[in-house]
């Protein structure tokens, strides 16, 4: 079977999401305990100095509720990303932060846009559309699970709540869809069994020899190597130990 393309667990699957989550919480601790002013380093739309916020905004949050609401989906979605798409996981995260931030900077008109929700929308969009494009049963199941858990997030790409960065959500949704298109050919291949190989020879398969032409199972007698079937006493070296009588 071809197994190198299959989904495999590694320490990075859980380690990287934990490191990301720890970093976000550490920055929030620094923001609350040491320097509250870093919250101003978000995305400031259509201002040159606001471009720096594309890199810093995912790590900044307004309050503990904002941080808590983003922490669980960020961990769960990044966990799924590193397990099912580990080869491109960091590309999706890094490029997703950059592209969604740039779209936010372009679409929005004012304000200071902070929070990891833009990245969360990147992950939701990417995982959903990637599973649909891949047509792999496990990835489709993952897409449906994402819809079940976070499908309601789609409403927040519209300006329905004052003070919420719907532009960041929309930028993340668009970015995830774009990356799903870009990486649509990089899919996990299903396991291929021996009889599915083009050069498979049924007659040489030891397992298939146990079935007759009608598909009935038959018990084969073990083959005996005639050259090794020797007499019990043939080829046996008989050794006698003795002591020389010196008397």
C-alpha cells in the first residue's frame, strides 16, 4: 500500500497549535500587565503606518472575552490543519495572515483592527473549500464538521455588529478560498492496495491461490523442498568424546 501520503500523527500536530495559543496569551499578558498601549498596533486601514498591524494584529485582543472567544477555534482549527495538511500548514497560516491583513487594510475605512479572528476565518474557509475540492472522504467529512461547528461565523462577514471587524472576517474568508484553489492539487491520496496496481498479477499472488475458479476457499498443502527432505541420519555428524587412557 502507498502510505506516505496518509494522515499521520506527529508531535507537531499538537505542539504547533499549543505554541501559537501560548504566544497569543503571552502577548495578552504583556498587554495587560506591562504595556497596554501595544493594543494600538493593529491594522489601521489605508495608512502606511497601519501596514505593520498586518503582522501584529493577530496577537492583540481587546479584552479577555475577545481572547477567549478566539482561543478555542484557533486551537481546534490549527490542530486540524496540522494533522490533515501538515505539508502546507505553515504556508496557509503565514500567507493567510499576510493576505487577510492586506485585504482588511484595503477594504476597511477606519478603526484599529485587532484579533486572531481573521486567521480563524482563513482556516475555516481553507479547510472547508479544500475538502470539497479534494473529493477525499475524510477531508469532506472534516469540511462538514467545520460547517457544523463554525458555520454560523458566516454571518459575521457582514456589518451586523458594531465594533466587530467584519472586514477582517471577510478578508480571511476570501484568503482561505484563494489558498484552497492554489493548493487544490496537493491532496492526500487514499491507500492503494496491491491488487489495484497496474502491474498486479493475480496468478502470482499467494493469497489468491487459496481460491478456485468458483471463488471457493481451498486449503493448500505446504510445499516441501525435496533437496532438504533427507534421511534423519544422513548428513549428521556423530561426534564421540573420549579421554585417552594414559595408564
